[in-house]
């Protein structure tokens, strides 16, 4: 691992070796099944490492125009885009760069299909469908929860408007295993099976934890083959997390320690600004060498330097007391960090480094005052 004392904190460090490990697993799935795997840029958009990822993955997925442009400019391969709704202006630009465009409703499809038909490029169009089944427990991440705006339910599916539609898209999972996919497919078939045979492709979305230790690759591949063989479709998967899982760190420095009923430590990184999923999910990221509260001799509650009272990262224990200048390393900080961070309270954005496969470390992006000022 890189020397944590040679980087300026706070900073993210992305590991090329870890990315390669993940893409080898994904490459194996593609070779054994014939499916196509794309990078979901909503989770990881650090294009400095796109040349490495594009050697294996088939392209990118985007949630709108800007991600689609980034995928086209920096990654290459296929560019897929889905949004709950598109403006006319965005659609006129998307038809110049996107290969697949997925619509969230028949009204959106009917509104924009003439723009697509007039395009000189071949664009494959699809519909996002909601099978009204999901095993995600946190509603904010559940695209199939009650009254969801995401996807067409069977009650609203208009089979008379399928001319020009080549694929169906289903996104029902979040950080889940192949067993969940296996239980979900019967619900997809029950609701939309009669239409799958009319399609060229089916996209099973993201949320597949394919590169997580213990993930059942054989079961995933069985599900993919089943759909391909039964319906004659190409299966797409679009993981974000699985591409960059455990492929990055966030390095921070202790700024101060104090007491208020327990030991507290202020660090130069913020949950609210630099890893917002810690508050939104919520979850407690791991720190190398730390333990749960009370597990080791010295327990601290770590908080950021913003004025937000709830800017709390979590409670951690250490073998020795923390002191000003100590460096701490949070793990699994490549995903949903750089794509979601912000400058609330005037907080500086962390620098971004890449740890190369030869062990060297390269600074690829540093941020300053103008990055805060210019967005306002």
C-alpha cells in the first residue's frame, strides 16, 4: 500500500490493481455467458482510470446528458442512458452520442421518438419497467417501493406503442447477491415475460454485488443464460459498485481531540461533504487498524470540521490514543464519494490520487477555492 504520509489530506486514492481485480471477475462473467457489462457512472466517474476499465468493459451507462458525454469522450464503447424524463434540448444532444436510450414512460417515448427517428445514427430504444418486486429494505435506494416514479408498471404498459422499442430495462437491486436476482426473475416474467420475446435485449440494471467476496457467480451466470436462451435476448448488466468495490481509500488527518462525555476527534474530512452516504444510507465506513467502539483500548467519536452538528462519521476504537497529526485511512472510498461530494460550508474537496499498478502514486486532480466559488 502507498505511503499515507506522502499525500496531502484529505484525499481519495484509487487503486488500479483493485480495479483490475474487479474487472477480471467481470470479464470472466462476460466470457462464460456472452452478456455485456457496462460501468454505471453514477457510482464511479473517475475518468483518469477509464483507459484501464475500457480494456474490459463494454461501455458506460449514464443518468443524463453529462454522464453520457463523459462516457463518450473518455471511455468509448457503448453509451447507454436512462433518465426519468428528458428535455427536448437534452434529447437533441443525446441522439448525437448515445447508443441506447431508455425511457421511463410511454409518454416520454412518444414525446421523443421522432427526434430519434430523424437521427442519422442507429439508436436502440428501450423502456424501463417496474416489476413491483424488490428486496431492498431502505426506501431511498429502492426503485420499486410503493408509488415509485421509476419504471412502468404492468397496469401502465401500453403494448400498442412498442414499435421501435428493442429492449426492456429492470433495476430492482442494491448491493445484493445473485440469489436476489434469481428470486426476482419470476416476477419479471410474470409481469413482462410476454414482451421479452419481442425484444433484442434486456438490461438487468445495477446493484449486483458481483465482485464482493462470496458472491455466487455460478448462480448469476445461470440466470443470465436462462434469460438469453429462453427469450433470445442479449443480457446487459450495469454495475457501478462492483466495478470499483474496495478500490479506493480516503485519507484524513486528526486536527484535534477533546472530551464531552466521551473522547472526540475532529478530522479534516467530512461525512456530509466527502462521503455523504455515511449520513444518507446510513453506514459506518471501516478505518484500517481500528475496531468497533469499545473493542480496543481507546474509543473516539470522529466528526468533521463543518458546523453541521450531525457531521459525525462514527465511533471507532484504537490501540493508542489519537493525537493531532495522526493519519487515518477509510476503506472502500472509490464508490459514491467523488461523484457525490460537495463544498457545503466552504469545505475543500479532497484531492484525487491514483495508485498505479507498479506501486507509484500519481496526483490526478487537486481542488481549490475557485472550485467552491465558481459553482455558486
